[in-house]
């Protein structure tokens, strides 16, 4: 045999790179733009109205989505988000806090004083604490004085504007809280803006000073009374309670030099930067109340969002979510309140036309289809799915964490969901 192997280079076929069809990523829909915010209305000889629900069915909802009021709400929320783009909380100086902003902070502190005077009962339950009703009754009593401090004088004016703040703390009957109540807080601020009390230079402080103060208060309320998540999707939702800190927080971080979307998995970044950025603060709070470690287990949506290429993409996604999951969701918008400053569209149903109870007292919330089954149980179904009457109650993570912290005979079993 030959000591050298044969030269087969000329016989082997040449390797030719395979031509691959270039992959085109489907282009996602553009983020909703920020509409122009109209000037505050002329309130000369104005007649104020007690806010009420007007979206009681799909037809009402369709009218709202095409209305100037829907555009106004988007202009207000997205405009606030734009105003804090690339700004940290510390960028708001004390000189930026106007007397009206200072009064709003004092009102939130007064609400916290009421909370301290209404300690929860130790019921041993992870579900809503009944003393929350007493808290809301005390808040309702204080509302006229608070709004007098803001400079409101007419009883009808105070009755309209204060209704939004009253509904910003949660529902008295259901003892729950969700993004609709959070939206009511910003509708309250929108009413103050319509009264020319919150001009454009105050808008960054609304998102970076007033919102954090409101969040701190609501976290204390949630952990004290174990408010149930209103319409919670449980583990698959963005958050049990809040939405706007993620929208405004993403806007803050759009062009940040070193904090990337994946930074939310870094405990050191969360600890050092949460006081400056709403998004990081909200993630840190969610981590603190969930009963397992790791976003991938207790908040898969937040975990998925962290893989986005940029904060700009996340901010765009949050805008889409605000429209799709709040404004375009009938079960959420059935709780939206319309008055004279945030107006309904002609042709919308009125609560009194169908004999509905007051929103605060109604067990099931907004009505679409009401019937009693064979067992005599009342059902309230929306056009988009089953009502809460057909599901199970979902305890808030703060309730589970709070009861576990108390100790006692045994600790709650750690599970990767609420």
C-alpha cells in the first residue's frame, strides 16, 4: 500500500454556502401618539355635575372610544409620560412644588393619618379587611375640607371633583383596588387641571412627586386592608394593582446610559436606583410582596418585557397596553365616571335609566347582562367574558405576605402564584 493517502481534493464537491431567505420580523403596530391637550374649558356660568357611570354596555363604550373625552384622557396620560422622558425623580426641585402641589401632598398625608386611626381587624384572612369601609367613610367626610384647601368653593364643584379622589382608594363594597382606581386618581388631577390649578410646568411633578406619594399611601392601604386585585389576572398580569408607574417609569429610562431593561433582574441596581426611577421602584415592590423569588416565577409578564431591546420599545408597549387593556376594556371602563369636566357623549346610558346602585355600594360593579341562575345566584356577565361571580376570589399578594409575616401556628406554603 502507498504510504501517502490519495489526494481527493479535486474529486470532493466544493462547499457552497446555502442561500437563506432573509427573515423579516413582522413590524409591530406603532405606539399610540400623544394627542394635543386642549386648553382648560371656559367655566363662566358653568354647571357642575356629580360624576356617574355612563358606559353600561358595548354601545356606550363604542361611543366613548370615538369621543373627545377619550382623546382628552390619552392626551393627559401620554402628555404626563412625555413630560418625564429622561428625567429622574430628583430632577424635580423644591422650587417646582407649587402651592397646589403642596396641598395635594398634604391631602395624601391626611389620608394616611386616617389610615392610622383605622387599624385593621385581625381576621386571620388574606382577603379584604372590613375596616377598609370605615377608612373610606372617614375619607368621604374629609373630602369637602380637603377641596376647600385647594381653593374650590362651590358645593357642586367640590362634589364633582372630590368623587374622583374618593374612588381612587378602592371599592368600598368589594374591598378591592385596580388600575381603574389608579386612573381615577389621575382623573382627579385632570379635573384640577381643567380648573386651571395644574398648568403645564407642574406636569413633571405630578408623575415624579405626586404619583410616588400616592403609591406609598396605596401600598400602606393595600397591606393594611389586604385589598383584593380588581379584575386581577393573577400571576399573568403586569401587576396586581398599578399600571402607570410602568408607563411613566419606562419614559424616564428611554435614553439611560447604563440601566437597561434587563437591569430589573439586578438586585443592586434596584436597590440603588429605585428612589430615582418609578419602573425600578415598582419592580422592587412587586418582588418584596410575592412569595417566591424570581420574576420569571411570580411575574412572567415583567420577566418577558425585560428582554426588550430598549426602554423606548417598552414605553411604546406600555402606551399600547394603556389603550388596549384599560381604555378599550369594557369591564374596566364600566367604572369610568363622567361629569361636567370629563364629559360623556350624548346618547350614552344613564345609571338612573336602568336603576343601578351607586358604584361604591354595588357588589359586582358595572352591569352588562344580569340574571339569576336556578340556584338564585345573581350573575353579572360582560360582553368580553365571565363575571367575577363565576370565578374564584384571588387574594392579593400583600395579603398572603402579610399573614405569613405575622407567623403564628404555621407559615403559609410558598407557591409560585398568588
